[in-house]
C-alpha cells in the first residue's frame, strides 16, 4: 500500500513493449537498474509492465538502437496530473490570484469565538468590540489589546477582564465576568424578621435578636419570628438588628383552566426558499422580493460559513425556508389537557419556590368544567420564610438638646 502511494506521488507509467527479442529489453532494464512491476505477457513478442516516470524516460532513450516499439498504455500520478495545466495560463493566473488573496486575507479577522461568558451575551461583547474598531475585516496584526480592554470594559461593566488573541483569520475573545456582590446588610439598623408566608417551622437560626418561635410551630404570614427588641433586667429594652434564617415547610395550591379545544398547526406543504450570500457585512440576495412572506409560516434559517482547507472565509451562505401552515381547532383528551396544565403549574411553582428553597412533593388533580379542564396542583415545599422589616424608632422629645 505504501509503495503504491509513493509510486503515484512520483508518477508511474504502464507501457506495452513489442520486440522480436523481449529478453534484450529485460536484460537492458537489469543492466541499467530500471525497476518494473506488474509484468504481464501478451504474446511471445509482447509484454506490458509498470515503471516509474524517471525509469520510463531512461528506458525510452536506451531502446532507440533496438528493434523495439514502446507504447504508453496509461500514465498515473501527481506529476502527470499537474502537467495538464502547464499550458492553461488563465487557470494558473487564477490559482495564483486566489492564493494571493488567501494569503492577504489571512491577515484580517473573518471569524470570532467568544469564551468565558454566561450572563453577558456574545452579541453584546461583539458589538462593543466593533464599536472600538475590532470587527469583521479588521487587520489582525498589531492589535492594541490593552486599549481594547480598557474601552470594552467601560462599555460592558459586567466584565472585569477581556483579551483578543488572533490566530489566522479567527479572533479568540476570552472574557471574565464580574462576580455579583451581595447587598450589604445594615447590621446597626433595628429590624425584625417576620414570616413571608404561612408554614410550619423546621429550623430557626438567629444571628442577632431573640427567637420568638420554636421548631414545630405553625406560623402565619406577617407573624414575628425573630425580634430585634430584647428586654433586659438592667437597662430595659435593647434594640438590635434582627437577623437570621427560618426554614419551614410550606404548602401551595395552584389552579389553571385548560381548554379542551386548542388551535394546532397543520402544514399545507407549501414552502418558500430564499438564498443569500454575506460577504463580510454586505448581503447579496438571490431573490427579488422580501424574505417576509404573507400568511402563517415557520421560518428556518441555516447559516454555513465557507472555509478552504480549514481556513475560514469571509463568505457565509444563508438559506431561509418558510413552511406555511394553517391553524385548525383540535380537540384534546382530558389526559393531554391535564399533562399540559401540570407542566404549566409546575413551571410557575418553581418560579415561586426556587429563590427560597426546594419542592418536596406535588399532587395533580383535575375535573372538567364545561369546555375546560380545571387542573389543580398541590405542592409541599421546604423554604426560607423569613423576611426582614425595619423597626422605626422615634427620638425622645423630653430629652434636652445636646444631652
């Protein structure tokens, strides 16, 4: 296998030899160290074999004085393939121009890759870079990374660090987002901790203040959990900043009416295709009208950036497919309506509970009311129910100024 690859890379020729004395040709090949293979006898005075391109030319010169006829049956290999184009000057000029354009284009940025961001979107980062002179078609050599970092961090305050590393036509943008700092707690402001909602207390942890409830106690919304006022036997009442966490078991009951007749899509089979090419930031459309069609349809957009030998090109093909549909009323079963309602209520439940705790268990029930299905979701959760409220104190009017 390796010999075949080498022979095709160097070029090989299959010839047919006709001579009254074929042994003379074979002896000549042996004397001049000319390698041949795949020999096949066609008659007593003719045979065929394969030689390398260099040995073929040497054999052709050596048999000029012999009564021998050489016929080329087949030429294979890279040298013969490239030799076809040596007289095609326009093609060679085009290939040279294409190579020159690729070499010149490799010094510019045609692709971006953003890493390290979770809250800030890629569009915001790329828009800030473009505002500061780093976009598609920007000369990638000699970018002032420090200047880019200083300006982009001012435009995107959510970032604390950014750098742009150019590798060929691609710019790798690495960012670090700012860590959100918690709101400062006013440790000297008098406050109480009250119940945010009803529940049964599981654990009370008072960091500053007096516990007013014990585990196993049922509390109502607004009830005092940790007091910021402590009665002392010596100096009377002492006002503190009530702080702490109270974990409780809570219950939710959510309901939703789900119609048993819904509008569903039914595709008509009609489709509209549009094609366009984006060169850098310019778009060339290959359709006459706008890509916005009339009627109800789903638009599917496919983007494919062109590349050559792994090198990204500043050309992107955009194919848009509009699939038209019409809405028809469709009846759904009670089971499907209940599943849909349970999913809606579960998602809404998590928006209420997730910031404070977790959902322990759920139970879904339903009953039909006319053309709707009433879905009820009962849930048991464990969450933090403490809420800090300030204690407003008034100065003593009987106290003399400056006392």
